[in-house]
């Protein structure tokens, strides 16, 4: 195997050295100071588990050690790193902890696959001699988890973060609200801040109980639950420790039935709507001429902004099919303003490009006419997250017989290759217009992390390479070979993946779905990790 056959996403510059390899042995240490120490700690935890070595973290290194160093500057931006492996040891340098984190993921992939094991194994821990200089093509490399259709616990979200970060994915968009449920606690602001007396606690009290129900999922009904504000902070802190930014979404002005079911004042007749489990979309809306609409949106976005560490607030904007066009523009124009007044940059699905966007707004393109997105980006002031459904939607079936997944996106079903063979710079957009790439996982048919992983992997790996690696170093045949090698690592980690039949996998998936025609076996929902 070549040195680069285990590296995924592919680095910008890799130079295998015709020199003796580095062997990590039991007396090795990890050198780090200042901001490098926490990252060194993460590397040490991984290596200690599989090697059984002590690997103390020290200030000065000697031959045989691994060193992590924060340097003044490095070409390629804050997430760039350089990694040099010789017989003497492995030296990693970056200008930030994020760069070091990325470099650690690369170093990890240079070790034998047994490095991913949960217990010490008797392996020779050889790392090939190599020089790597690497930096991302795009700053934003994300996944979206729809926790509204079916809830994922804090622990489940953390597990998803653990898996995605090895591919240098660095953004997690949480779709927190939809017709079926409301998943984020909003405190009652007290009477002074609540002129219309909106019962905010009902958002999770009522809306948190909801979930989707579809006959093709196992089990049919999604999971209920919600995040307290403290839970959200906890997810964010964990994510930050792994170089992941959390982007919370409140979907407005459509996809709001759970809010309408919780808060009577949001309805023109002041009567709460019934909760709904249907997977249908585009049938609910906020009302443009109700003052409570704006009061509600301001309170929710203010509270969410106050607990969000990252720069972005996602305000949805998609599929408002029962909102009249003028009402849509009137509401979303105010919502983007309210969002901007929180000090965050607003993000919206591409329908929201129909309004005048504030400076710094981000358009997430998913579907439909591309021109308004391109025009706003060309005008300056807005960047684009590319999530074209036919190249990024991770909820879609792999083939017609997939036991879970949806199939509404034209051109499908979709495998790793449709999500690999595309260039985000298209239709008039160049790299400067593009903040990055995101793969959404909608959860109409997904009920646990194993099912989620099966839909995510390997397609999310395709997206990670699209987002990280320059077009000039990407090649589908080469990628397919590296995917094959990845199988063993995912299996060691206990991560479920789809065994794409055109890939030569180095190991079987932990939990393959069976062949076509047997998809209704109910055990799916109860198998534990
Ligand atoms: C979407 O898929 N409705 C953004």
C-alpha cells in the first residue's frame, strides 16, 4: 500500500520519503506546550488505548517522540498544518490548535488500522516516512443532523462528532425545529420581556414530545426529547474541543407546526394547532400580520444567539409553500434583520435569497433556481454553503432496495460516487463565493446512530474530500481505493457503513443492512451499538 492510500481526505501535498519509517515504541512521549497540549492529549488518548503505551506529554522532545508545535504563521490559513515523519519521529506544526487537530487526524491515518482499536493489540506501530503540507479548500465542511423529525440525545450527537472529525469535517448544523417537534429550550423571559404573555416553556413542553411517524422506518415513530440550553452548551463545548462549530437552526416561517401547537398567540384564531407526525412538508406557516410573530422570533433568536458560541444562526426559510409570496418576503426580511441584530451572521436555505440580505449572510443552496443565490453572492456580502440535494443529501437511498432513506431527489438513488464527482464551484460561483459544503441528514426514516451512520458513511467521506481537497488532487479511482482501506478503520471504531458494492472493502461493516426484500425485519430498531 502507498503512503497516501490511507489518507482521506487527500492532502494538498504529500511526498513519501525514500527513508526508514518511524516506529512508535513504549518509551515514546508526546511533546507539546501551550495551545498544543489539549490536542496532544487527544492524540495520546487514542494512541494509549490501542498501543497500551504510557505516552506522557512533555515539553521537550527527543528522538523517538511525536511533537506538536504551534508556529507563528503557516501558508494555507488557520487550519493548515505540516507533518514530517522520519525515523527520528513525527513532527506536526500548525498556526492554531485547529490546524494541529487536522494534522493529528492525518497522523492517525498513517498508523496501522489497529490504532483505531478499543484495546491494546500487539502491533508494530510503524508510520511511513513522509512530508505532508496540507490546508483546506473550504473553511466550512459540514454535516446537518435533523434532530426534529427524530431526536438524538446529547451522547448520540457527541458520538456523531467523534466519527465525522476524523475526516476533518468541522461544522455540525442542528435542525432544531420543524412541524413535528421543537427541540431547544426557550426560557420564559418574564413579564417585562413578554408583552403578549407567550408560553415559551410549552415549545419544549408540548413540542419536545413530538416526532415524525412513517411506515418505512424502524421503528415507525421517531424519538421524542429536547435539549435544555445547558445541553446545547454541552454539545457545543464538546464539538469545539474537536474543532467543530455548531450551527443551530430555527426553521422559519414554514416548518413551524410544533410552535403553532405550543403557542396559541402565533395562530390567527388564537387556538393552538394539533401536533402532527406527518412527513409531509410545506403546510404550516407563521402569520405576517400578527405582532406576536415578530415578538416570538426576536425572543427565540436572542436566546439562541446568547448560547451560541459560533458566528452563525440558521433561520431556515425553506419550503414555505402555504406562505403567500408577499407575506414570505415581509416576514423573512424582518427575520434576517432580527437575526443580524443578535450579532450573528444569518444563514438560510436558498429560498431566503428572495429578500435583501444583511452583510455577512450565508445562503445554503439545496434545490431549485440557482440564479438568486449566484446573484447575491456575486453582489458581494454573502457567501454560499453548497448542499445541492443530488450531490449532498445524506438521507437519500443508496439504491431502490435500501431499507431506510428517502428517494425524492431527482437523479437518485445516490452512492459515494455522485457525492464525490462534483465541483462546488459551478454555475458562476467561484471558490471566493463559497464558504463550504454541507451534507444534510434528514431523519424521517432514521431512528438511531447506527442507522444514521449507515446513511452517512461512506457518502459523508466523499463530501469531506470535496470540501477539503482541491479539485486538482481529487480522483475518483484513487478515492475508491482509499475508501476500501478505510473500511478496516471504521470497523475497528464500531462505525456502521454501507458496503458500496463497487468498493473493495478491507473489512466488513459492523452492521450491514441485509439484501433487498428483507427490509421490514423489526430488529433494526433494537440492535445496540
Ligand atoms: C430542505 O431540504 N427542505 C432544505
